[in-house]
C-alpha cells in the first residue's frame, strides 16, 4: 500500500470534528468514492472521533489517501492518550458501553469500514485505523 497524501488534525473540541469529517468527505469525493461509500466512511469517522472526544478528551486524527493494486481509498486514524480500553473483545460487541451510549460505536465503525484495526493499552491510549476503498471491496 502506498500513501498519496496525509493530513494531521488535532481533535480537541466539537468544531474540530466537523473540520475532520468535512475534509475526509472532500477527499473521498475527490478519489471518486460513491455517495454510499462516502456516507459509510463519514458515519464511521463521526463515531470514532466522538469516542476520542468523549473518553480521551481528544487526540489526533489522520486522513490519508492510499492506493493498493491501483485502487484508491481513504485511511483514517484516530489516536488518543486516554484511559485505553481494558477489554477490546468486550468493547467490540454491540451494546457494550462504558459511557451512556448505545454501544454501537466501535462495532458499527468496523461494519462500515472495509478494513478496521484497533490497538489499545490501558492507561496509555487507543489507536483505531479504518480504510474505506473507492470500490467498496
């Protein structure tokens, strides 16, 4: 996989979420991603960036345009230095939440992405990376 462009965003408050989402949507449209693909990408991004604000008081969002086998995609990374997730397996189940949400954020974001990776260490933070490919594969 090759990275064609990369942008970093500091996410500290709600207006930062809007800027991040808008830029991700703009780049997804630029590579020719379908409207359905864009909607899935932005919905997943919204869930993950809000988790970062809610549980870790912000962090860093990275947006990359990537290419693999001549197919372009958007890779989004969400990295925080929050409390981390003690039980990733449990956190990936629908309905689990340590807050007062429906508990659909992480598993929902995974379903909306073509690729999903999460790493977390209690006391050190969490990094989630998703990719949505132009062709949806």
